């Protein structure tokens, strides 16, 4: 069996045709495809405004800035996420802290969050919290939104994994329970633009600020009396976080089949759940009221003997050309964050999860034959160390 990736992009001939069309147009950046992609994302998730940028990390950074996060402020995020959730906070000069996770859905634990809010001095409460919908499984947004009103913090949804996910009857990205949602269009995500991301919001004020931050803080919407027609001004310090029309053309084409992609990923996940039933491991819990984009399919070992052999299991699967990965090493244990004072034992669940979990291949074009190979060999490896 050839190497099976844990995830990969699928670009078809229609996608390639759309990209080729842009290459023959007058503008391949700052053109009409950017606005078209933004409009289509807004319609799909049911939100008023979408601003596309060159990565989800850029989106998280300017989302924090748009909510006025600055030096001396405090923001919290999940201990179990990609590092940019925390890095975006530090990039604003703010202090970062971490919330432990639930061992059911591997997202922020609402109980842990509430206890942390209750036990924190009022002067040290967070200005904002970044939630991560790990693997596409939605956090409990209603409960967290209720806490945000009580403790006066803003909410950013890091939905890098969750384009296409639903929380009850609402698409993730609608910002019904948050201020800003961030998506990723990296090649392993639901749809891809190569590299790319976006912010969604229902706030006109936040949308305007994010748009300024995306492109150097430049304002072209000004009165031009006694000025040349191409004159612009700079309102604030911004960045070059723009996404090109080439990227957006690919995204527009991929978005046309997003429902089909999500359905396929869920079929893949259902097949794993049906054929990998075991008392030795479990899966990520997804509430019946919700729909996951199934960005990740996570195996969580529960047998103590197997947990001790987690790395051996991973190494054996890699030797069998089954690419597995861990999502994620607790952010606060990375060298950068350890330097600012975090230590082992800070978020016990996140550490236990890291030591006992791994993600197996799940992507749009995985074949039944490949899945059967993964299932068969995973069972053999588990039996070997049982």
C-alpha cells in the first residue's frame, strides 16, 4: 500500500480552469474574485461580512487587534489547539492564559472555564477568549456566550477546522454567539485556496477595522478634493495580509462542492466508527444536535497499557505507510510559552489527551480500500500491544 496521508487537498479540473481564467484577467490580486469569494462565504455560513486574508494565523492576529487587544490586556485560549491561537494573542503584546479541555469532545471545558472565571481576580479577567472547534466539532457556544455576557469578555471562534460545521441549526461562522469567527483554507482543510483564511463578523465596525488592518491600514474611501484620483490615506498601522484573486478563484470553485465534501468526510468518519468499535479506545464525541466538518478523525486510547505504548503504536502505523498525527501538543509546553512561566501539570486533561490520542487518515478522496487497510492494521497494532 502506498503512503496514506492523514489529510490532503483535492483539486479537480474545474478548480484548475477557474484559476487559469484569472491568469488571463487584468487583475490577479485586489480584483473582483476577492469580493466574490467573500460574498459566497458570507452566504454559506449566514453572516453579514467576510474578509479574506492570506492565512488563518493572519486572521486571528487582526481579529484580536480589531477587538482592541493590546499590551497589558489578558486573553485566554484552549490548551489544545494549533499554536497560532496563542501566538496571535502574544503578537498583540497581551498576556495569554490557557483553559483545560473536556475529555469528551476535546474542546474547551465549559466547567473548567467557569471555574477559572470564578476564581480569577476581577482585574485579571480576560478581555477576549479564543475558542477552538477541534477537528470540526463545535464547542458549546450557548453556554460560553452566556458566560461572556456575565464576565464581559469578547469571543473569537478559531474555526480553522470547522468550515461547514453546524451548531444546532446554525453554521459555524454565523457569529450568532461570537464577535468574530476565523476560518482556514490551508490544503488539509474543508476547502483550500492554497494558503488562506478569513474573518467573519456581523459587526460593520469590526469589518471595517479588519479590512483596514488587512491592507496596511490604507483608506481609499475618502474625499479627494484637490487630490489625484488614486490618492489614499493611512488611518492605522496595518499589514499586508491580502489574499490574491488566484487563491480566491480556487476557493470559489471548491466552495461550490463544499456540501458534497462535508458529506463525504462524514461518511468516512461513520465507516471508521462502525468498524473500529473497541473497549480499548474511543472517539471524539459530537453532540446529536451538531454537525462536524470531520476535519480530523481522532482515536483516544483508554486502555492504560496501550496509553503507555502510544508512541510505539504511532511508529508502527507510520512504518505501515499510514500517516497519523497528534492534534495537539499542549501549547503552553512549547519552548516559547515555557519561557514565560508555564509548566507541566497546568492543564491535566490536555496533557492526558496528548499522551493518549492520535489522528488517522480522513480526507475527501480516501478510498474504501485505503480505509479498510487503516482499520485492519490499526486493529493488528492495537492487539500487538494489548
